[in-house]
C-alpha cells in the first residue's frame, strides 16, 4: 500500500501547485495538502517537491533570506514580477513581452530557457500618491 499512498500524496502536491497562483513555499504546500491528506509529513512534501523539480515540471524560486518558493512550470511559460516589500511573486505572461534581445553569450552556449524577473513594489505596497 506504500506505493498507493505515495501516489496520492504526489497527486495532492501537484494539485496544490497547479491551482495556486501564490508561488507557495513548502510549509504552505504542506498545509494545503494536509487538508486532504492529514497524515502527510513535511518531509514527504519536500521529497515530492524535489522529485518534481528534478523532473523539470516544477521550478524553485530562490531569494536570499526567504524560504524557497515553488512554481508549477509545465505548460505555463511565464516570467515573474517580485515585490521587494511583501515578497509576493506575480506571473507575467511571456507572450505579452517582446522577444528577448540577443545578448553576448559565451561561445557555444545553447539557451534552453529564459526567465526574467522584474523587481519592484506591488500595488498593495506602493504608498498612494494623490
Ligand atoms: Zn507588495
Ligand atoms: Zn510563476
């Protein structure tokens, strides 16, 4: 039965990632999964996330001093806008941006993925000017 349990846990983690727009960290994913599968441990969530990252369907968003955030990648190519004040990460549709300009890459370097990060302050944090 261990395999069945593992599969259900994995499916629950995937569903949380696919439905969340919040770029949750492992603790938030764990909390959401436990609403459905109360016995899931944080360690299991970490192991599942590691496997999904290794499989290329989930990417990690690392920021110094903050917990690693997780983002479902498959089928949703997008960039990110990060609020320096509250740490929220917003998705930016890649199709809405002009093509990435060609840059000087090391000879022979093959680009497989481009990820842009816009740093700034979100609407909720920006002091309103009237
Ligand atoms: Zn903000
Ligand atoms: Zn994202």
